[in-house]
């Protein structure tokens, strides 16, 4: 990417848009049927539901070959073929409840170019401000990374790192049905999560990719089960792709009186997501 192209992308910083949605009984039931019952107050939506609200909805004629909306709309037209959700920093300010009308304002807050081991990377940060009729409920800084395509299957020869001193563990079977249902809940058309021939032959993964926010949602709700209430803040970063179907291990280790270090490990022991939760 030329310096001029990078400067063009940075000119989009400050763009914003607003969308609305309603927390319907059907959405709540679908979320619980997909991810399991939650343990917080029954009148409060479970952690991670905000990722299922007000999704990006593009006409089928406006989709790119990867199933996402074609580039150049709200997000900058980054000329790198791979797009992944790299992580988020989330602050839960007030509960979301069934029947709420939710308004989300999204602001393109930063575009940053870096050089990684595999080539050029473009990081795009989007601030999401989510509110109901009573006021703000969630603030989130979402980080999206764009990168070059791999020439062959994505593999990692990195040995598994040492495990956290575990306080809590949970096993989750990430099968194709779970991946499809989560894509449907979030209206995520990215074909790497449900179209195996595309994932392997075009983006050169070794199978279907397990969503980063799905893994983060599993961790958030596991944390709520452990403590008995949802965290007030949660941050996660994707470490490496998790390929499904496979068994994932959720790990939580208490940190002080009101914090927890968390991670997801694949069946070969590799860390795929790292996270922290705070109450």
C-alpha cells in the first residue's frame, strides 16, 4: 500500500453512523438456545448480546466475494483481502433488558498501518456507543485487522505456551451448527465461518474459522457463571485462528478480589483468545 493510499484511509477517521434495534423475545431465546442459559438476573440480557443487535445489513447485491458488505461504505476501503475481528475493549454501563429499543452510534476512531511477520497490516478501530431510552448501556472500542492472504494453509508451528494457573475450566464443543447459529445471530455473512470450500481454497484456512467474538461471548458468560454476575468491563484479543469443528477449553483464573484472567485454548493446547474481566 502506498503512503498516499494510507493517507486516504486516514481521512475517513471521524465518520459516524447510527442504527437502531429492539431486544425481542425471539433474539433472547435464540441467544440462550445457542449459547446456553445465563445466570444473571432474568430481566437482564446476557453478556455479549449487544453484538447481536443492530448488525450491518447490506443488500445481497452489495456483498463482496467474502460475504461481507463490499468495502467503501462506513468502513474504509482497505485493499487487503483478509479481514478479522482482532479484539475489543468493552465497558458495560447499565443492563440491556428485553423490549429495549437500542441505539448504536459508531465512530471510525483510528486507522493504523503496521508491518507484521506476514506482511502489511491495517488496524481499524471503531468506537461503538450503545444506549437505550434511559441512557448509555455499552461502550466498546472494536479493533478490526486487515492483512494479506496466505499463499497456503494457515498453520502454526509455535508450541503451546504454559497454561494459566487455572481456577475454573469449561469445555465447549464448537461444531458447524454452533458456528452457523452464531453467524445467524449476528447476521455475519463472512464465509470463513460456514462455507468450508471458501475458507480452505480462497482464504487458505485448514477448516471453518470459529468467530473471535463467539469465543469472547463464551468467556464472558463463563465469567458471569463463576462470579454470579456479569463483568463491568471485558477486553479480549485474538491470538491465533481457532479452526472448527473442535473442542475448546475455556479457562478463568481469579486476579485479586474483582478481576479474572481468561483464555480459550484449542484442542492442541494453543491459546486462541486472551481476555480479562473486571467487576
